[in-house]
């Protein structure tokens, strides 16, 4: 019996892969409905379609441009991005798992282990405590993973505080914006259209997030134009984090499997699900296999983030100046952020002056 705690994309997709191979899988979801509450912008590259075909009802918008904004300049780059209805996407992946044979228990909250081969879960709907057999346990339960804590896999991982709101704002419905510089310390801000007149506006910071968010909001609209909140934590990738201990595994945000440049974790977690499925089926070491298959990519994102965190507004201006060249834009169009190694290699090949920013690696 394999028990997965958390029916987000990471947990449900892993459940789908394992159930498809004939494994007995139970997925616990502490909320009464999969996909709620929404705590994600829901924008992904078209690399997601390497994993499965998205149904039209999951897609809010397809975007073909990104406007990159710094303190004193901006550029527009052609891209191929998908804005999803995140709750519908989560339910789509959960349905895939169920169709493959996995069992999903809603309103069930993991509370701890009961020996080596069982867990204790609280049935919140009926206010009952249950003992569930579990030879293998997977924590797919987010940045503050209860499974990680109970298994002694918690670490001093850092989390960005992401504040996002749906806001009434007219915007170009074919493009999204990313904002960098001193007004967005340590991370960035975004404006992503989901429909005519509604955007997802937000930013991430380690501290003073509310102050920075409301300043950004005021520069674009006002508090009265907020439709709803969709905020949450964004883990920072930690290459030293232990993600397997005996028969307990972590995946997704619980394992900090997130791109440090953008905070995106959906596609890294789908890749990790394939890795973990192979490790469970073939009894391989997940710590080693994940680092071998995905570690280099996420480490590169982390190194880029560490460089960007040392940029001044003038440095961002210089970066955008180099990015505005047609030869660079062509590379950015061909390789997306989910293929960072060929992306960076080709950017340096086309424009060696990007190497001048490597000085920040040692600053």
C-alpha cells in the first residue's frame, strides 16, 4: 500500500503513475475539494504538454509575449505560455489518478505515523481518527509538510511569502508582465491576465511583503479593485535537502522542488514524480536519482537567482539591454525556463557579454 499525502499536482500525478503500474495507491487530501484553496499564479510553459494534454476547460489564456520590466526600461519577448485555472487543473490530475485506480480520501488530514507500516489520519468531515495501512508514505503536502516534520525530514528551508490578488485591471490579454529591481527585492512581481478585465497581480519577498505588494498594487490600480486573494508560500530550492528517509519520500513543494528564478514548481514536480515512481518500483535511492535527473537544472536556477539578488537597478537595465537583441530573443523563444541548461548555454553562445554578470557569483 502506497499512501500519498496531498492531492495537488505532485501527489496526484505520482498517484496516477503508480496506479497505472498496478500499485495500490491512496491519496489523502485535507480539504473537502481538490484544488481549493488556490495559492498559485498558474502560469506554465508549454513544456507541460510533454506530460499530458490539457483540456480546454483548464486553460484560461494562451500568451505569446512577456513584458520584462526593470526600474528604467522594459522589453517584450515572444514566448509560448499557458495560464491555467489552477483549481480545475488540480482536479484534472486527481481525476487521472482515480481513473488509473488510485483512491482519493477528501477531508482527511495526516496527523502522524503509527509504527512502521501505518499512519494516523483525521477524517475532518466525520470528526474521526483513522489508522491507514501504508508501507510507503509520500509527503506531497506543501512547504510546511506534516509528513516531513513527522519523519524528521524538516530542514531550515527558506520560503518566499507570495502575495497575489485577482484584480480588476484592463491589460494586454496576449502578454504577461514580470517586474524586477529594487521595488521587488530578492524576487520579482507579476501581472498575468486571466480574462478580459481581470489579472493576477502579485510578488514574492522574504520580508515586508505586504508593504511591497500594496505599493505595487497602488501603482497599477487600488485596493477597491481586488476581487479575491490567492496567496501562499514559495519554497526556495535547497540542494542539500533530504527527500527520502527509509520508506518516507517527499515531492513537490514539500521537497522544495521549485525553480528559484521564477518560483514555478508544477513542471519540476511532474518530472520528480517520474523519478520517484521509478525509485519506488525499482527500489532505488530517491535522494541520488532526483539529484542526478533534476538536480543540475534546479541548482542552475538557484545560482541564477543568487546572481540576480545582487543586481542593482542599473544591472537590470544592462541585462534588459542585452536581452533586447533579436539574436537573444530568438534563443528565449526557442528554449523556455524549464530547459535552463540549453537555454543558458545558447544565450552565452549568442551573446558572450552575459558572462560579465558572473562576477556576482563570487561577490
